[in-house]
C-alpha cells in the first residue's frame, strides 16, 4: 500500500502527497484509480496533500493528467467542492 510520495504541481512545485487508502478514500478514490475530468481529460489519482483546502478545511486530492506526462506527471489538486489548485 502506498504511503507518502513526491509529486510536482503544474507550476513546478515539488511536494509530498499521502497516497494511502485512508487519505484517498475520503474523496471516494484510491491511489492509482483512473478518473476523467470534462475539460482536462483522463487522469490518475496520486494522493492527498495538506495544508488543508481553505474552502473546506480538508486535504486536497491531487491527480496526474495524461496530457501532462511530458512534464513529469504534473498534478492538479481538487477540494471536495471541486475547487482546482
């Protein structure tokens, strides 16, 4: 089972996400699940990062989108209310 892993945001910032089931299942996903966004397309769930989402006081789910593979699996983050980071 995955634990902490390092990812890179689309803005080039490197940070760690919690890829455990305990963290990811709060959003209804597991690390490695495939998801699809209506604008960005297909992605892989990477994990949950903190600090908390200011809108909800919770972690942020980060996904690596297929179109970003050329930039070392850059990630985009989502709060449960859909806010994109």
